[in-house]
């Protein structure tokens, strides 16, 4: 893990012989999405604080090879447990060396806090953070065990409150996430992100036989009080390859939680002849529940074959440009799993 923002340049100068860590993305996922509302940065910050510019990301082998994550065993986890330990037991100092009994007591509070809409210690908007991480181009996502399962207890014994959403988005990643990417933030600080599908790098590309049933669109807000006007729309520009096409929800915000859909038996919306999915104030609105503080929706094309795989295989051709790793569709097809906790 190379935490310094000087490290990417160093890695590039040394032939990208390891993946640099995209701390820009990690930092912004934490501060724009997972912090309490009063501490959050804007969603617009994703557009000007980055290692890779995703406003119009339509290249291969150009961006710096990298990986990123939301949380890790020693990032945004240990310190949360320590905070609870310190509050319960001031004599425990900084809380980073608790007794077994103190840690068990802290985990009861930690696990219960994750299930609350208004959280005291744990992170907000974990599904939204993973939605971005798992669909962004030119980065390998690293998934943390403790976001799928509880950090305490037996290995993989108890699912976290976010397991179902993250699993659905991991499966959607394999099946739909490919092609170029655009990202934008509107006047209401609502972020939209689109991947066009394999064979289409821009919204004007018509793609190939695979493109039509691939691609993904995200709508994310971090404002639980979001209220669009009667004339306001949020638009996912899915591209000409997806003109006049039915899309279905994968995850969709409701007033009480996050509904997950694993097949085409889901809410359906249709693109227009430009490939735009258009949503109004009845579709996009702020909520506060244990899963979402703001809004989250993920949309994919209907009619994809059950065994569709949007991933790409690596080239076997020799590279002579002096770089060990290259950021392209094959590298993007990888996922890292940090399969341990504290």
C-alpha cells in the first residue's frame, strides 16, 4: 500500500512493476459517502480529485495501473473499534490494545450500529461506495472481508448488512461492466456514472454484438434530504448502442432500505432513441435508512444471457514499452479480495 500521493509518479518512473494504490478514490469514497452527513464532501469532488479522470475515460493502456478500496483491516476498521473501546473504557488508552472482553463488548455495539439509519460509529453508504468501486474503469477493486461478513465471530459465519448488495454488484460487475466510462455531477450534486459495454468506448459508438446486453448506469447522491424540482431530470446517457432498449434495476433505493434484483423480474425503464435513461423527481429522491443516506440506483440492460461474461482476457503479445502492468480491460477484469479481518 503506497499511501503517499507522490508514489504513483515513482511507480510510473520505475515501470509500473506493481499496482499503485489509488488513494484519491479511497479518500473520496470515505469522505463524500461514508462520513456523517455534516462531515461529507460533495459528490462533485470526484470530478476534480482523482488519479484517473473518469469524466470521459475512453482509452486503453493510458491510465496508470492501480487498485483501490473502501476499507481494509487496518483502515477505517481498527480505529472505529478503538473509539468504541475508549468510550466504554477510558482506562484503555487509545483503545488499540483492548482486552478480549473489551473487544467483544465493542463489537456488539459496532455490529448493532451498522444496522441503524443514524449511525454513531460505523460508516454510511457502504453499498454506494462499492457501487462506484466495482464499476469504475481503470482500477482494480479490492473487497474487504469485513464488508461482506462481520469482523468478529467465526470465519464467514455471519453476513454483514451489506452482503446482499455487494454480492449483487459483484455479480453484475462480471456480467455487465465493460467499455468506456463517463461520469458527471449535476446541479443537485447527483453523480451519474455510465459504462457502455464491451465494444463501445464513447456514447456515440454503436458497439458490436456484445455491447447491447452489457453496460451499467449508476445514480448516486449523498444527500438524504435530496428533493428534485418538478422539471428536474437525472439522465443516464447509456449511449447510441443502447438506444430504444429496456433496462432493469440491480439495486434500487426505497424509503426503508435497498431492494436488490438478481434477474429481469425487476423495475424496467426504457432508453429513448439517443440511448438516454431519464428519471424525474418521483424516481430520484433522498432517503435515510441503514443502507443508504442519499440515493443509489444501478441499472443494466435486460435480456442478457445467463452466462454472459463481460470480462476480458490478457494479451499474450510481448510488451516493449517498459511497463510491467497496463491499465486495460484485462486488468480491469480482476478483483482483489482481502480475505481476513481483525
